[in-house]
């Protein structure tokens, strides 16, 4: 079937198309440069057209999520919607059910979402949920930062074996890349402890977070994976942590990039949570300036923000010691899940409020990061869903970025605490994003950071993942009409996924099965086998599951997108 | 126990099979197969081995329908499925109960069917760890995988649970005995505590037995928490335990390096129900200020946790999910099987891989005798006596492959080792067929309007 | 004033769900609207007129001017007065689950018993039950730590387990006895029980007041005995007599108060 989206105003930063009035054509699920006269015409006259969104960091599938859903029925009850002729029933606000997750991303014009943390032992579970989520393609990042094997290799600075281990484990778990969460800290949580800073040794392992990050980055580049290491550094949410964050970015400056499909060697995730100055919650203030300065000077770093949206949400991360601290702080129900030899995780409901000075400053820090990082290719739109807020708030964040007027209003009308004025420089920043920059931070840049060449843009041969929004970029004044912006980005006029029309006028009109994207490294099979000879005795001794039952069988991967990589090339 | 000769007469070995009995989901079993039957099982406990080996005992082999005289008579699959689909399609308050002894793959079709007709989907949690889940929802869920216990724990508490009898390999494979990375000497590196009114086999294996009085658990845990907050206990004896003992125990729990609490139905089904678990979870949270503690509910069936996980990711609620209004509703005491049955609301009841006839209270079963009951199962049991349509399924982990979730949430792909009896069908196939047939009936109804 | 009277014609074994039939939605309905109305039962909807004959008298401009009277056996009618914000509901029989759940204003009078979850998550208004209530009266929705936040529940009979669970405001007054764990996880508000309590009031409470005028059989270690107070004023309400004051639940670092009538509870001193 051929289609032509006519007369839209197209923003496609990858192909340097900035607000051009043109047609977008697609056929058999791919973008093409011409179609026959039989093509079905979809009128988008003067409307905003972009590639479908790519979310670089979101928690949508896996054991953490299910614990959240299981233990927060009061959240599931919010956002309940009956089934329709096309859709299944929905539930949940900050932790929506799997079907709801797919529908809601589609309604925002998204096509690809990266699940940011997959514990290898429960990878099957993550993939089961991916299958249950419709409409979006989902790569999952496997957790390596606290894996016992990683700790051993890092201690010995054994990059070669670590690279083979990663390559093997990505095959076993059908993972896409290397996620590192509070390196060493989640292992320390096995004893109820944490590590602080980059040089605090992990209890019993005689290795530091600095060594873990550096070795993993080296291994990642030696394999030439399509994504760089994806780093959630130490000390999340601690006042004064900006120094650790700068140190974490700085420590890999000597590593050279070994992949043509991306620009960075490290992706720093939810940077907002890592840009705090001060020494305690009383003198806590923004450290965004130091962080953004570093990023502006070093193009080997990309980041996503983790913007606070001031909602009642559910925090969940593999940074389990941090979650326990959060529980001590707010007293709300605490869930924790430690996974043998691999990681830990924690979950706590959290109510971010504009009346609270700390939350308001956190809100400001996220926006500061967006506004102080000059190159939009280095910063991406996320709320670290659901940690800083549910992903359905992206349209709201976009409206904040495009309207200084709205931001000023929030500060001046007391929608956020007055501490924002004292402890951050947000009020002095009058930068406003344009549509090209929005397209960059929400699709082009994330796609580039993940080495996705087939999405995030509208060039010929890309997947026909397209979003049309009901706003006229040449007529609207986003600064004043921020509500229209929010509404339009939340209810796509048209969402196309792989050439299939999923959403029309904000309503789901059809659904399709999601696909798992995973990275298959080839060329070092022998090395992998050597490493496995050493891994297996340890595996058999300390895991409580047989290796045969640990693997993610084909059964769990419904029509995968396999990204083949020649190791080291 | 008499010496038994090892089984040497078998055709093949199938290794790394997963036990389809309790929530331990031991995945290291070796099946000894001869003439298409499992004649021996290595590594399993007696409970698991006997279940796997006696797969043909009182086996349901052919579909049956109860006739007008009240006898179950054999029929063909089409007739039985059509009849069942007709009943489901016409029901106003259908309940689909069970699921804990079948695969996630089967549940996937079950939820589609449930959503289509507006049924209540519920599992065995409703009569076992339901209160635990409610407590989790109130207080939190600090859990770990069993390997964490094996590798790190130096103190293990069993509360209201007799693992030696209910989960026989639990202590051997995961908690007390195995040698772990940080516990190289196994049992010698650990302190085992049993908190139970009864002096159980597990208590006999333990270093410390705390035999608090029946129904005294809430008060006992409350006292422990108070001690942890620095209170001098006022009463000399609390819930049957001298206050000095409580203080000593709390001190030991506080100073251990890694503690793990396992609790069973002995804690969930006492007077204070979910609140006993609620306060136990809170105790674990308090202890984490001093050292590391986690807990794990001792789930019964091998996939009872799987159903809760599955329903949570599909619909946001763990069990007792009511689709009657087109959206999921979850309300304890309202959308649970026992409550519905004792209120005599359901008009069609489908039971899959469960035995309400053996486990439900009399009042609930009484209503089952008054309404059509569809049974999908592998063995003849009390529920078959209540059933009007019997659909013989297959044995997950032996005759059919499928996913299950261990008590700690670790997913396992249970593989198939032998073929099912020719006349039986896979659970997955049966439920999918029912879904398709009901869809057809509903479609025809709409078309005729 | 508009009086809407529901006279039962027949009962249903499967409960009728009355969540839409509250003054807020029906204040401007005519008799014909009720005759047309399809009431949810199980997975279907059936004509309300099969079950109730509805009489409508008078006029109403707003929900506040509605008096809704339900006659017959309401033991299988759920969600009576659910989420209502104004008006008056009188149920002349025992009622099913969720009566007055999430109501924010107006009043409900039940001339009979109430099933579980009566007044669950109320945010205002008055709920009066002449008979007994079952479990979780005035409680929170499961999982939520915020229960009833305002309003008044009066129970003339006995109350079941976990009365006022997670109570976060408002007042519950039980004139009869109370089963275990009233005021569990309570955050704020007042529970007054004139009869006896079996066990463990205020388990894990953080704040608020529980007054027990009858006998308490067993108490938790998490409470510290403070002074004896004569004629105390509790949550702005005056009580007469001698009360022993306890604070706790220490197990939760709580600062709640339990007031026990001294003359009935000498065994706890």
C-alpha cells in the first residue's frame, strides 16, 4: 500500500530539513521518494510533520515495573479506561499496564522506546512484557554495572574478556546495549551499603566505580556496539553530586569512539538527578552550570534529562540504596528487588509537588540543563519515566521548553516554590526551543545516540515511522500558545508505524505487534567460548537456576529486529 | 525408610527439567523416560517426583459432558468445546478461576477470553497468599531472588511456614544448606530461626524456635518493632514469648549481616490476616536501617506467582480482576472467587488447573453445584465431581512447555519432555479454542441484531 | 425539592451497580429517564424497570435538592451514594458493598446494615448506618495510604474489622462494639467507639485519636501509657469521665493517641 502525507511542514533534523513544506511518501513500511498515482493521500496541509518519536530512556517493561503495578493498585486505578473495538482496557497513571503503555506512546506520536534496565536473570520477563506492549519497537539495555563477572574483569582490567562476556550476555538476554547503574553501589546494597563517589571501593570486591566505568566503556568500544555505555552514575539525588557526575564523564575522555553510527562514547542518563550542588537538602542548589559547561566542551557526551513533572509518580531504579533513602525520606511503601550476582533495585511512590522547595528546584535544574546545553544533539527529552514523571507528560515538557512565558508564569504565580529563584538560574534563561530543536531532542538525537539509522528521520529507506501533529508551525506562537502545543503533542493527528496507521486524531485506529531490537555481535565466538569456560563453573555454583533455563529462548522474541555487528569494526 | 534400588531401566534422560509442584520451581530435575512415560525423577523432592511420575494416575483422558441423569459421559472435543463456549458466551457473571498450575502462554488466551466476555479472572492467591499481596500493597515489597539468600544470608527466618514439609528442597537448594559465595560453609555459616506456634520439622532443623501463641503474631511483631525503636517492653510475656527472648532475638536480627524472612500461610491466615504480613514487612523495613534484610513469600503452586505477575503487567492488578464493566476492577472481598461464590453471584464457573472442590469452603462449593462448571485439568478430583464439562489438558513442564515464575519472580521456561496422551490437548490450545468459539458466537449475535 | 423513590419489584442474585444513580446525575431526570435506564448487572445491562419502580415527585435545580429513597431488599445493590457530592439518600434496608464510597457531600441514611467498604475514601458528607457494618468501613482503597479524609460516619450497631483503616481525617462514631484493629495505619481524625473492642486498636497508627468507652481486651506493646485525664477534650469534642491516655504506635514512630475509659479498663493499668 502506498501513501502520501501531503503538504505538511516537515522537520527532519537528520536530513537538515527545517520546516519545509513537502510531501512525505511511504510504501511497504518504508519511506520512499515517489509513489504512483494510486497512493492514498493523507492531507496534512500546513501541519507539523516529524519522524515518530524515539525515547532514549524509559522504564516500561520488566520485573521492576511489575512490582510497581502489583503493589500500587491505587495507581493502576487511576487512568482506567474500558476496552474499545480496537483497544484493550487500560489502567495506570505512572505505571500503566502494558497495553496502555503502547497506546499512550502512540497517541504522542512515538514509535521507538528504549527500556532502560533489564536484569539478565529476568530478561525473559522483560521480553514477555515487551510482547504485551503494542505499537512500539523496544530495545532493552542489559544491566552490567554491578554484575559479579564485570566486577572481576574490572578489577583485573581485563577488557578483552569483559568484551566477550558482554557480547555473549547480549545474545543470552537479547539486549541492545550496556547499562550501568550506580556502579558498585547496587552490589554494596547487597549488604545494605552504598558507594560514594568514584573511588570508594565496593565491599569485598576491591574495585572502584571508576574502574568499572572505564573498563566497561573500553569493552563497549572494543566491540563497537551501536550504543555507547549508558551511564547512571553514582550518588544519584545527593546534594553535591555534580562533582561525581563531572568526574564520571571526565574519566572516559581517553577512550576513542569505535562506531560510525553514533557520536558519543558515553550517554549520561537522567542528568537532572546528577546535577546537584550544595552539601545537604538545606543548602541544596543547582549544579547545572558545571555539568552543562562540561557537556558543551566535550562532544563525546550525550545525555537525557529526566525532567521532573511535578506529579504523584512511582520511582524505580536499579539504584536500590537510593530508593531506600527515598523511602526513609517520605515514609511511603518501599519495594526492593535484589537479583543474584547482577543487580538490585528499589521502588517507592513519590509525590513531587510545586509547593516543595526541593522538588521545585529539581524541576528547575532539568529545565536549566535543557536550556544551558547548547547543542540539542547532546541532550534528549525524557522524564526517566516513571521516576521524574510519567511519559505522558512529554507534551507538557515540550511546552515548557518552547515557552519562556509559561516558565516565568510558573515561577511568578507560585506554581513552583520561590526557592527556584534563589537556587537556580532558570528565571534568567530566556531561550526557547524551536520545532527543529524539539524534533532533535525527541527523535533525531536519540536515534543517533543509539545508532538507529532506520528511524528518527524521514530519509528514503527509513522505516515509515511518522507523526503528524495538529499545529501549524508557520502560524502558531508557541511562546503564547503553550497549551495548544501541549495538546497537539499529546494527541497526534496521525501516527504511522512501519507504514501502518496507528493513530488518527488522537485515537488509536489500529494496533500492531511490537518488535524487540537487539544487538548481535559477531566475529568473536571463539573468544566467547573461552570466556564461557571460565564463567560456567562460577555460574553453576552461585546462580540458583540452570544455564539452559537462564537463556532467553526464541519463544520470547516475537519477530525481532536483529542488529548485526562485526566486533571491533 | 527402606532402601530403594536406583532405576536403571529407561530409554532416555532429559535434563534441566523444571518441577511443576511448589513455588521453588527447581529447574535441575532429570527425567528418566521409558515408553513415553516418566519412570523416574532425579534431584526432585518426594512431592515433586511423585507428581511428575504419577502423571497417569486418575488421568482425565477424554472430554466429558454431564448428562441429564447427572453422569459424566464421554464426548468429542468439538461438542465439548462448543457447549462450553455457549455457556461462557451466555453468562452474566462468569468466573474463570485457577491458572496457577498452567503456563503464562495459556493465561494469555484466558485474559483475552475474560476481556471479551467480561469475566472475573482469579487465581489460587485468593485462598492462599492473597492477604500477603494485600499487605504488599499496603506496606511494600522488599524481596530478593533466592540466590541472594544462598550467597549472602547468615540469618534465615521461617515464619508461619513449614518449609521442610511444604517446600522440601527450599532449605537445601536456596536457604539453609547451600554453600554460597559469601557463605562458603553453608549451614554452619547461618543461623536459622523458625517462628511458628507449632514445633514443626522446620523448627526442629532450626537454631532458634520462637513458638508464639496462635493468632498472637501481630502483637509479637509489634513488640519486636517497638524494641527495635528502643522501647523497654512493659509486659513480661508477649504472645507467649518472654520479653527477654524478644529483646535477644531483635538484637540478633539487628546485628546479622544479611537476613532473609520467608513467610507462609501460617502468617497470612491468622486472625489479623494481611496485617500480620503488613507488620512483618514493616519490621523488615525497620531492620534495613541497621543491616540488610529482605523477605519472600513462600508461594505454593509453581505458577501462582506467575498469574499475579501476568495480570499485573497486562491489567495492573494481581488477582481477582473483574472485567464486567469493560475495564479492570480489583476489590478484595468483592471481585474474589470465594466472595462471589458465597454471595451466589456467578452463573458460569470455569476452573483451570485448580481444585476448588478440594480447597474451597463448603458455602462456596455449594453454589458450584447449582451452576454450570467447566473444568480444564489433567486429573480426576473433587472438582470433576462438580464439573458439567470436563476438558482434559496436559501437564506443563512434562507434556507441554510453558513459562512459569518462581516464588521470587524469576521466570523459567519449563520444557516439554514427553508427549501428552493422544486424546488430551494442551491447555493453551483449549483456551484459545474457547476464545475463538466464543468470539464466533458473539459475532453471530451482533450480526443477527 | 425533588423526591425520587425507588420501590423494588424484584431482587437479582447478581448485584445491581448503582454508581450512576446518585443525586449528581439524576437530579433532572424524569420518570421516563429511569424507565429507559439500563442498570449494570454483571457483564451486562438490564432495564432498571425490571427491578425498581421509580416514582418522581417535585422539581430540583441541583443535586442538593434531591431526596432519593430506596425501598425493598437492597442486599444486592452496590455503590449506593457512591461519589455523590450533595443531596440526600435514604436506604430503607440493609445495603450492599461500597455504600457512600468516595462521597464528598450530602447525606446517606441506611436503615439497616451495611456490607464492607461503607464510606470508603469519603471526602465529606454524612453517612449514618442504623445497623451494623462489616469490614473496612471508612477505609482507603487498597494500596492507598490516604483513607477517608473528611466527613462523618455514624454506626448505631457494631463495626467489623479494620474500621477506619488509614483514616486521614473526619470522624467515625461506633455506638456498638468493634472487631480487631480499628484505626490501623491511621494518620489523622477521630474514631469513637462506645462499646467494646476485641484487640489491638491503632496498630501502626501515626496520628489521630481513638476513644474507647467500652472494654478493650488486648493492647499492643507499641503504646505507652501516659496520664489519666478527667473530662478531656479530644479533637475539639468534649468527653466526660476518666480516661487513660496512651500514645503510639511506637513501632511506627507514631504520635497517635488512644483514650480508654478508665472504669472499664482497670485490667490494663
